[in-house]
C-alpha cells in the first residue's frame, strides 16, 4: 500500500469573488481560472505567483475549456454565451450568443464544442464555422457537468434531475443510457483514463462507480459530508481526487476505491469554504484547487510505497 504525503506549495490570490472555473492548459504548464468577478486569469505553474488577466467580463464565469487544436480558451459567460480567447494573442478572437441561461460546463471534441446550460439544453457549436450546429433539449433541469470518453466517443452528462445520461458522439449524440441512483443533483463526472469506469458525485455527497461496458453501478461510497463539486483523475488512473462543499479534498485509490488522504484546513491549512473545482496536473503531478474563499491552492502529492 502507499502512504500519501501532502505539502501545500502555494496559495494564489487575485480574484475578488468565488472561483468557480478551473482548467488545465493545452500546454499543462499553464492553467486558467474564472470567477464570480468575471475575471479570467492565466497562471504559470513554473512561476505561479503572478497571474495574467485574459478577460474581464460583466457576469460570473462557471466554465472554461481549452481547444488545443486552435490554441484557444473558451469561456462560458453567464447570460452572454461563449467568448473565445486566442492564447497567443491573449485577446478575444470571437464570441457567440447562445441563450440567457447559465453555462455550467464546456467540452471540446474534435471540431465541436458541447455547452451544458441551466435550462437543460445541450448546445453543439461548430468551432470551424463559429456557429451553433444544433441544440438538444435533454431535461427540464440544469445540465451541471460533462465528461468525454474520447476513445469510446461517448459524452456523459450530469443533471439537476439527479440522472446521468450517456450519448454516443459517433452516432450524432444518440442516447445510449440513463443512469439513476443519485438522490440529488450530479455535479461531478469523470471517465477513468482507461475509460473502463465512469465516476459520478453530487449534492448527495456520494461517489458512484459505473462500469462503462454495461453502465451498471459497481459501487456506491458515502464520500463527503456535503456536496461533491468536482473530481479529477491522476494521469495514470491510480488515484482520484474529489472536492466538496465540506471544504475538503479527498484522495481515493482506484483499485480498492478506498479513501487514502484527506486534505483540509485543520490538517493542511486548506481552504476555508466550499472547494468548487480541482484538477490533477499532467505537468508536475500537483493538485490545483479553487474555492469560494477566492484563493487557488497548489498541492504537492507524494505517494510512498510501504
């Protein structure tokens, strides 16, 4: 078994409101944050103390996505649609009005952008044409989170109606499965790197592990005290990190599905309020988390085999 050591490397400040959005860059040395203050900021893991302001928008930013093919950052701007920032020029290259609804998540697959909205509509945007390709009404409730399995060509969507839907992207977003089991809104979704497992979490504080061949539930874990807001896999798929409204980060061993580490204020000088997003860096193996406390934390994680 492994003993996990955690060291807090940095606390970054600069946002003036809750930080809701977090995304690793196409060049994973960089990452991006968006917040209730409308600011979108680029950070450099090699020199993290000084962020670069990329945009200042009039409404909250809940979602960010990187389009590595076109080297752009896509910003989900509540009530206004999407804004696309050229990461070389560091300025907006185009924008597109979608609807007046909040945008909760964004995912790029090939030349398409999938946009999850607060009114249950999935927008499909053609990134080459810079136009709406189609919109699909999937629920009367919000679509809160998206996850893509690129090899399977599947899109998973988590809803405020407590369900998860799986769409086949090779068949024009045809429905494959509807997963029931959560007892409240689904906020967190992620396919394991080998795409064998889909992990979900949400307001019911439970983690659920679904077999992606059958989409049958393999395991349910009562994981946090309050809502699970997001999750991220380590690149090798051995570990998973979750973040929660209970102010903690938790690390899970994927082979045993056991909790192996809690990162919180008491133990590690962690966040003081809800942790909204997290990712496990493919650049340096650190974990980056953002919170309602307006700060970004960077954590060094070392697994020592016993």
